[in-house]
C-alpha cells in the first residue's frame, strides 16, 4: 500500500549469457523499466553495475563496461508500481481539431512504417465524411467504430504488423488497433502517441494503447478494449513512444571484438501490492 493506493509488485527475472572474442569487448546495454508516468514507482532492486537513466517520459536501466571473455550478467529487477487511475466524463467537451495549435499538429505528423500517414489507403479514409468531424470526442468515437469494422478478426499476431497490414488483412491485436488509430488521428491533425506496458486481468498481458492530446492534456484511448478517457489501476506503463514507434525493449551494442549472446527471459511475475481489495 502506498498512501492508500493499491498497486502491483513486479519481479522481472532475466539473464544475459555471453561469449566474447577478447577481454576488451565493451558493452552498452539498456532496457526499459516502468517509469513514473501515470503511476508511482518504488524501485526495490536493480542489477549490479546498472544505473537509472531518465529519457523523456521513460526510464531505462543502463550498463556500460568491459566484459570478461565469457559470463552471465543478471538483468533482474524488482519494483512496486501504483497506477494513478482517472476518469473523464464522456459527456464533456474535448474541444475541436481546429483549436489544436498548428505547431503541435506538425510535431505529431511524423510518419513511419507503422504509421504511414501519406499512404493512399489512409488518404481514402481521410476522404470519408465521418473523418472530417471537427469535435474531437465525436471523431474518436467514430474512429473506434471504423477500426472495429476494418479489423474484423481481432486476434493475437506473431509480430507487430502496423496500420496497413491491419487494413489489408482485417486482422490484428492491440498493436494493430493502436497503430491504425494513431495513423488516422495524426492524419486528421490530432496529436497522438503510443503507450506499451501491461494489462492485468486474470493474467498479465503485454499491451499497447494510445493517448491523444485534447483539452490541454493527454487522454487515454485504448481502442482494442474500447476504453476512452478511462485509465484503471490494471494498467502498467512500460514505455511512451512519440516519434520512434519501434524502440526495442532491450537495446544492446558493443565494440572491441566479437560477441555472441543469449538472453534468458521469464514473464515478469506480478502480484498485488495490497491485500483484500479488487480492482
């Protein structure tokens, strides 16, 4: 319990096994951990030789140093996370698209392989009558209805496929719902970003959702769960992606020789950090 807020205890167990060609290989390794964004975090344990680096909204554990010729590096950490839930009345006015500052619109019009704003299929959607809606809340509701018609087979995918694949195959999971929504929202001029993390019901699932900028604040839109403006305590934020939508959770590079490695992953263990309460 943290100031009366129920939360989650996370234990992440992970190891790096490596074989270096020389004793002069210098390793640069970093990976994301839940940041203090929409949640209170209490870090209990981090791997030896790592330090916490803040980058924008995100937190990373970073290690830089020389390796022995072979060994095992512990990447495990333990922390408590206390989500800060909020709810926005769906009847509230979220403002209009033309009220969003042009500088902010331009900043979030960046396109990439997952968010292909200038693709002809996206331009066709932009020509539909519902897409021209000025009221942001109404536009979001319309976009979610469109998504669920476009992605008829909501099912897990082996890998993240992006907005175009979702349109062409009518298949997707939370990644495709989120990528297509971000693509359409940015094409409409609504600043939007991607959040990844965990969604906890009966079990822990890795999940992706989005946030749009309206009313002078960032509002959660989880299109795969059809939740708008409702951020509940069963969400844990791991990473905020605004302009690089393909940041790997773990990034590793080296110099000074050759390196072979294996990463042993276990699904993080998540337990309630307070007893006798349900979310």
